[in-house]
C-alpha cells in the first residue's frame, strides 16, 4: 500500500510542478497576503528559514501546501491562538524569508526545518504538527524521525494514497494554465479545489511559488520505501473535505483509516473542497480543537 501511495504522490506532484513552470511565469512568485504573527528567522546549514509565531501555550506547528504561503493558515491560527495555543507556521524554502537551498533536498530535509525552528524557540516538549496537502507529507516525515517529540499529526487534505481522478486531473491542468480564458480557468479552479458556490478568495488565486513547488515535488522521491507515511506511529487526525475532487474520501481518509487503524480519527468537513482552509475555517478549527481536547 505504501509503495502504491508513493507512486500516486509522484503522479500528483509531477502534475503540479509541471504546470507551475508553465503557469506562473507571467506572475512569478506573486505574494498572497501577510501571515499573522511575528516573523522570525532561524538558520540551518547557512540557509535562512522564516517562520511566524503567535500566542502562548501548547505548540502547534503548521506547514502549508505545495508552493503555498503559510498565510493560508491565517484564520486557523487566529482561532487556535484565541483558544490558548502557540502557533509556529514555517515558510517552505523559496517563500518569503526562507531561502532556497543550493542543492536538491529530501522530504526529510524539509522536515528538518521544523527541528531547527523548534530548537531556536527552545521548545522541548511534545508538539502537534499540522500540514495541508503537501505539508501533511512534511509533518509525517518529521513525526517519523521524531516520534517522541510529536503529540499528534493533523493532516488536512491528505491525498496521495491513490491517483487523482481523471476529471479532477484535467481541472488541475486547466486551473493552473493562464492561457485559458479567465472564466474557464476559474471554473476549473472551482472544480479542482472548491466546493459548490464557495467563493474563491483573491489571495488564493496568487501566492504560488514555482521554484518551491519544483523543489518539493522532487524531495519525496529521495525517501524511497522508507515508511515515513506512517508518521512514526503517533496519533493522527485526518481532516477530510466532503467534496474534495482531488483527494476524495474513498481515496484519502478511508485509506488512511484502514492503513493505520486504531490511531487515526477522521473529521469530515461539509461543503468544502481540496482547498478547504479558505472555505470552512471555523469547522476545521472546531474539529481540531475538539480532537486536541480529547488528546489532553
């Protein structure tokens, strides 16, 4: 199952990284919106890592989707902080103040950025690690390497267990293609990422980073058959959108719940697609807060 999941992840990331090169050349590395919290920098191997910290209390580390800024988490961060948590959102290499490395990296290298930031913040106790889409792979790799330091892993839009459905795959290609008419492009963005008539925020139409996505797309391939997908055996909450066309329930949360039975809980979010975070921030936050309350 894990080998097949890796092949599925390869197909999706190859698709995304390929279209990033084609799509964002007219608007390279267009910023989305400022991230909430205070900006800090850590350093690993001479490379700067920017992160945003906010609040006080048990630590939740957040990692964004492929080529996306951590400002995607703004609404979730605000709610977590208001409920007594400290959030640490780490920008991926090539975004904001996080520098790109001068050599290829593995998924484990990307996960090591979490370790570096936690060391700078002097966080020694167990943390919750949370990742959206590609970010869920980073936090699982971190949990694989540092299971005693992870209280739980929260996986949002955790696809990759099976190949992307054909129609969603076509929508992904069209959604990231600026040569198609604006109305057609938006229709495909909606089909691939948003449910029903949910509004597509302006900030979500930008904030994509081609070099970052390319780096990330290649990083997991260096992990081989290493069982990082099991997240080191830590408890897992899968936040599953009910209308996700890229990672539908039967291909995502159902597979994870069966693969890692006994330590996976699933929170089904209604009226949400693969983007999920801009669509149902309150429902996502409540599912996470409820889960963390049960863990404690």
